[in-house]
C-alpha cells in the first residue's frame, strides 16, 4: 500500500549479498503503522502558530533484512529560526524512557517532520538522530499534510548519506527509500471504523461503533453491489455490446464455478447444528445468570 | 489496589480550579451566558456522551494488541465540553505484575506525572478524565476495574469514565469500544463497603446495574479524515464506467471482507471461560451458604441463651429472688458479619458478558451459514 502520489522514482539501494547482519547497514524499506501517522498529524494540529513545521521521534523495530517498522511516534520540542535550530534533547530522552517502560521492544529508529522541504537544519537534525540510533542509521520521514495548495498528502522516507569532499554534519544527501503503510487485523478493523462514516469533507466526521450483525450486513451489501456490477458486465458481454476480456472471464469462472452441492453431506450440517446449539446455550446461560441475580434480591421472609 | 498513592497522584494531576475570566482588573466578572456552556467551572453540566479521537482509537488498539494477556490499561486525557467528554489523547501504563508492592505503585505514579508534564509541553491536553482497559471476550467485570473506577469517580471532575475495548472482537473485524461509569446506587453501596443481602436489596443491585453505559462517538478531525480518504479512495480511471473490466482498485487501504469468513474462531475459548466462571460462581455460592449457615447457628445459640435467661428470670421472680442480669448477648456469642456478595455479583456479570459475546458470534455464524447454504438454491 503506497503512501503518497505515485512517482517514477527508482530506489537505488546497496543490496550486496551477504550483507545481512552487519550493523550500520542502510535500511532498505520502511513500513509505518497507522498509530504513528495519527500521532504525527495530531501533533501537527496542536503546534504553535509560530512554528511552520514540527518534528518528533520515531520508535519501532528493525528486522534483519533491513526493513524498519515504525510503530509509534512522539513529539519533541524544537525551535527553528533563521540562524539556528534547537532540539530539546532532555525532553526527547525523558519521553523515550517513559515509552520504553511500557514497550521494551521499541527503539529509536529515526525522526519525522511535517513539511517536505529538506534543508540544512534537516541535515543537522539527521546527524543528531544518527548519533542516537548508532550503530544503525536513522531514517527520516517527511510527512506532507496536504494542507497547502498544490501539494498532495503523502509520506516519504529518506536515509541520509554524507556528501562532499569533506563530510560535514550539515551536508548530507537524503536518499529516498520505499515506504508503505502496514496494519494487522486489529488495526484494520480500527481503520474500518474510522473510515466507514459517510465522509463529510470539511468537517469532523462522527461514527458510531456498530454491532457484529450490522457490520455483516454492510459487507453483505457491498458484496451484493459487486455481484450486480459483475452481472451487468457479463450480460453486456453476452449481448455483444462489450468485447469480453478473456482473462476476466476465466477469473470469473474460477471464482464462481465451484458449487456448494456437496456441502449437504459431510460436516456442513453438523456444523450448522453445533452453531444452533451454541446459540441456545448462550441464551440459556444468560437467562440463568439473570434469574440468579434476581433471586439474591429476594429476602427470605 | 491501594488507594493512597494513586489518589495522591491523581490529586496532583488534577486541573487547578480556574479563576473566573478577568480582563486586566482583578474584579470578578460574571461569565456571559453565551460562554456559560464552555467555561464550566463547577462541573455542573452532566456528561451525556463520550467522544473519542481517532488517534486514541488506534493507540488503544495497538497497546491492547501488544500487551501480554489482557492486561492492557492506561489513562485517558481530554476535556469535557458542554456535556460531552472529549478524549483527545491517551497513554499506556506500564504493567506491574505485583499489585501489592508499594514501590511499583509509586513508580506508576511517577510515570504518570512525568508523562503528563511532558505532554503539557507540547500543548497536548493534560487532564486525566478516565482510564481504558483491554479485555477479551467480554470479561471486564473484575475487582480492580471497580476499585479504580470508584477512585476516579470520586476524585475527578465529572467522575471518570472507563473505556473498555474488546480485543477478540476487534480481531474478528469489529472494533468495539464502550464507555461506562458506575451507577449512583453502586457507588453508595461501595462507599459503605456493605454488600450484604439487605444492602443489595435496598439498592436493587444486580450485575447489570453496577455499570451504566454512556453513548460513545468517534471523531476524526478534518486533517486525518482527508489524509485517510486520500489513501483509501480507489483511483478509478474514467473508462471504467463503460467497461468495468478496466477498473482496478489501487487504494492504499482496500476494503476487507474478513467478516464474511465462515467458522467460529473463538467459540471453544469462550465456552471454556464460561465453564470456568460458572465453577468459580459455584464455589463462591458454596462459601456464602456456609457463612450463612454459621451465622444462623450462632444466632440460634444466642436466641436460645436469651430465652433461657428469660425463663430463669421469670421463675426467679415467681420464687421471689432477684432476677439475674441479662448479659449482653453479643459479648458471649460472636456473630460473624454478613458476607459481602460483591464477588458473586461480579462473577455473574462476567458470566453474562461471556454469554452475550458467545451469542453474537453464534448469530453471525448462523446468518453466514444459511447464506452459504442458500447458494445451492434450497
């Protein structure tokens, strides 16, 4: 799942074989969890008016093949003027220690900033963070919030590498590396919850958590719509209006082909009976608990 | 959980009572009526609903997933505004395995204080308004939750709420968050620490009246929702309307149909938990019955003694002697106090919750199976 407008950039990487577990190698790709993304956006919303962009630390894990997984993020105080940039290191240390207590597996993997301009200050901050993540390299995530005109919302990831004849801390080249969004099942359903409301652009959207049955109804409805679309397409092909695509036709045949005739025999029916029994049992248990609690209220006279 | 240091930490982190808004002169002006709803100093407007921010949702889900077992819990931060409690941030609390250890309680309090201070510096809200708890398969009735919530409800402005998140249901595809607070009746009984049968009857307490649910909404602010919609919209090429074969979905977040999976994944575990809870309940009931029998025995002995005394006195008066003093029965026969029925109440609540989640899985399973069966044309 790409995070951002599609670009034609080719990612140049140094992936020599046998390069696996040496520390200090360049990360090859970045995956971001939605929690980190939301925290960053929230921080951006809360910034002072004077600040143009905000920065913070990224926490996560590294895997052996160079993939970096960003699991959470927290904001760091910083101030940026025309002459100098200052980052509150004390604050960064404190927050990292606090986070580490809850989740010992997460380590500092890099830093983020909103706004996509990479200037000297970025290089300096990158240098600071590389010292923090030594011996591994720090990654930099540039989040474009899409607030300004002409810039599309997206996330880009970079790794710094020194440039120039005499490498100085304030010069470095930011090499882009691929970055994508990843979530597991639990986060997936959370995201569904957040995106399921009919979007009312320009204002906050409200959603109400629904029950299991309502959710099932919604996915069945979507499925039914999809089936309608497929049906109309097939009918138009049969009527000769549209030239059928052979690949699509074969795929449809594979998907809809297997019939459920032989489900009658075998375990399907017994499973159905089991489900019915479980449902009855659950109801029984609940009514029993209710009766028991009411009995406790009856005073023995 | 001992109440002392936690309460102290909570008191230390309470928002300081605001003075009435003064321009420059130190005179107190009355709050204009239009602002009365926003600046609610005395916490007069009761909370009618809870609003969760999108970030809080994802943070709670992440923490609940990563915590070992079902011990994920943390604090909620936010503000109340015009009857709606807005939760804008949350942070997880480190898991302390030994609840009785004083040192671990102090370290939790320190952690909390440090976190609140740090968050304040980046202009995040820093007033604690409740806590959240992760649980599996519906079992959130336990002693610690009740204790913590009772403490919160007394200390915090508006009484805190507890947000309960069901991990197993989320794994199935339905992210569930529910907000609760303790009812009036239960709080009264809890303050007196009196859960005997008479007190239960007085307050009409059943397991379903311990907690009352507060309606919950989830809010995504404009920035996040625009970001998400940019990621999840399917980039449909214009030719797709005529020829659906060309339409491809390149969304970053494609729709998932995991709810359509057949098969009841959690049922065996759920049934095990129900059986376990029923066993516990039976033991508890057995204990209660034993204690009641003891009480009845002692009472019978005391009554017999008093009756004997009366008889003796009557006979002595009839014989013309001075009656013997009637000693205080309570000093002779120690009647044990009425046992607390709180534990059995909580167990019943847990059984009911397990049954409810079992019922939900079974009902969706039934619907799906009949739908699959209907495919054969029966």
